[in-house]
C-alpha cells in the first residue's frame, strides 16, 4: 500500500470532508495515478475517483499494469459512450462561440481532449473536482480549465498556491504565487492574497494571517517594487476588511516574533504569519524550493486557484502521494461551508 509522508495532514483533511466527492482524473494512462486511486479506494471513502478515457483502452492498461481489480469500483467517463455528450457539446459551443468555433469544432475538442471533457463534466456537475497534470503540461491544464470552468467572479487571472507542510511541529503554511503569474500587479497580488487566504482556511481550518513579503519592512526601503506591495495591501484591506493581513514585511519580520517586535510592533500578523504572498514568481518559486529542499518542508502544489470550480494541476514529476493529497484539496475546495 502506498505510504503518505504526512499522514497527520491527510487525517486532518479527511476529517474536514463533509460528504463524498467525485474527483475526475484525465491523466489515466499513468501508473502513479492508479497507485493513488488504489489508495483512495482502500482508505478514503469520502473521495470517489473517476477516470476520463476510452473504456476499452483503460481496461487494457489496467490489465497490463496489474490494476484490473480496481475497474469494477471506478466510474469511467468515456466521451464516445457518454449519454449526455450532446448536452455537453451544446454547452461548450455556447460558451466558446464568441471565439468563432462551430458546434462541430466544439464536439471535436471534447472528444479529443480529456482535459476539456473533464472540465465540461465539472461545470455540468457530473463530478466535483478535477486533478490533472501528471502527464499533461501546466499550460494545457490551465488552457482547458479556463476554456471550460472559467475564472471565478471578480478574479483577473489564474494563480496558484503551495501548501508547505512541516512534519516536525505539524505546521502548515501557504505560499503564493509560486507557479503561474510571473510579475503580478498590485491588483493581482490582492486577488492572489484573498484567494489563498480563503483556500488556506477552507483546507486547513486555520485562520489565515497574510504577510505581503518584500525586501522592505514598513518603510525601511523605498522602491517601485515596494510601492507595488504596499498598494496590494491597501487593495486587499479594502476588498476584505476582515482578513488579517499586513505588509510590506521582510520574511523574518513575518515569522519571528522577536524580529517582528522590533521591525513591525503594531502589525496584526508580523511574527505569526501563515500565508505568504510573494511579490513575483522569482521570489515565490525560489523560496518554496529552498523551504522544501533545505527547510525540510513537504510542498503540495502548485494548486490552481482563481477558477470558478476546483481544477488542480500536478507537477509532471509528482509522486502518487501528491496525487492523493491533491484529490483531497480539490474536494475541500469544492466543499460549501
């Protein structure tokens, strides 16, 4: 049986699931996906895995990989035999006709792209979430998700967040954006912060305390890059006055109480932040990898956010345990409070 490095976190996630959720997997010709599905079927009754693909080919792949016994317990969405395909084609055509596609082209896209078919199933409530990316590129996953699921109301762009798990003291942080938006504007940073805080609370149950990171703390430096972060803090406070957030903060001021007392004594989050918003992709990507490789954290992500419904991306270097955790995250992102 598959081993999950952070079983304590997995148990926390399962306790927060209020019902059974159907999670679709478009990248099904991958043994890592099947290892994850076997674990979910054996250990997680709150998640029902569903496969997107040709039923006959899936049976052959399952036979070859020694997973034939799992098929009887799985839902398979085969686009060629799906009884509501015409409904999905009509829906997708209406959604994309402003881009000039014909109904025939809409049908061809759904038939040829498991990623698009999965998104159509999600929007039309045949499934509760999608986890892809073990074989598909991030660009393909995001394209399919945006063209089917679309952006959430009031969101300018898709972004991502990592959950950083620290097994020694069972602490969970969120880092954003570390995987999608290269140089977010102040407006985009504010949106990323609010989305990340909401998802952090939904997934962990912890109250988010958001630190907007910079090389400056509360005016210790002046630069246009610092101004961008300050503006993002102002916008976030205007959009969500209840959210605990502050910036600009250097990382040590955000996490070390003694440093926070010296550098930002009046900050509501300095010294105790758990959600970290990076000013650009360079800073975020470098930081999460340092935290993972040197700091001993387990990085879960990049989890896509900003979409109207949970459609998550995996790294193509992911492990089966990452797929299991992403399925839980997708289910919790789908959960209504």
